[in-house]
C-alpha cells in the first residue's frame, strides 16, 4: 500500500486584515505502509531507526486561489516503527482586501513521478481593513480574561462568587451586550 497522507486538526482563520501574516497549522499523518527499503524510489527519503530504511516524502501545501504560496515536506512511513505524523505550520500574507479560497493539501508522490492530492481542507478567508488579526483576542476574550485574573474566578472549579462579584460580572455582561 503506498503513501496515504491525511490532514487533521487544521486551523485556517476566517478573517484577517491586509498585510497580516496568516498562520495555518495542523497535523499530517500517513497510514500507508512503509516503502520497500530494498528498492530505493525517488518519492522516498532515508530514515534511520536501528536499521536504515525509507519513508514516504509527504508534501503539504498551502494554496490560495489555485496558486501554491507555501509548502513543507515530511518523511512519514505509516508503520509503527517510524514517524506516522507530524505537525506543520504554513503561512501567507494577503496584500489586498477581498475573499480568498485557501486550501491545505497533503500530497501523495507516486512512483510514476505524478502526484495525487490525497487529503485537502479548505476555507474562504475574508481580508478586510476592519478584520481582527487571528492572533488578537476579541473584546469578549479580553473581558473574560480580566474577570478570571482580577476577580479570582475559576469557572472550571465552580468557585462561589459572592454577591459583589456577581454584580460586577452582570455589569460587564451588560457592557458586552451593548458594545456588541
């Protein structure tokens, strides 16, 4: 069985302002078999783990409106004896406002020299002056952090808040609703 790369946990932001670098991250895995290490192939790379054998070259590409703008290549074998998955980060900066079709592709390099897109995940990114950078927290995230840090509230432990803290929280919720 040849290389069978698959993408998972891919994060593509929905919006960004112009000239902001968008970071797309995720994991590429291979559940195919290990290549025949006795017969070197052009679509493999050497891997050393006790014995020397080969793994599959696995390109991952970031494609914007049909054009590859960034890529990385991994050596994944799909066998329990070697690396089956790897995290990746690709990036691109959009210089103009508009809607862009963004696609992440995991590629199978075939023995005949051709390639197949084995897995892909896509999304439309809106680029606008009014867009918030993906790394910048929203107003709600900022207020939630303030409440958690400054009032000592831990929502995960269900800590009792007390009347004064509840009044402050309700006031902040009203402010959030008015601002939104």
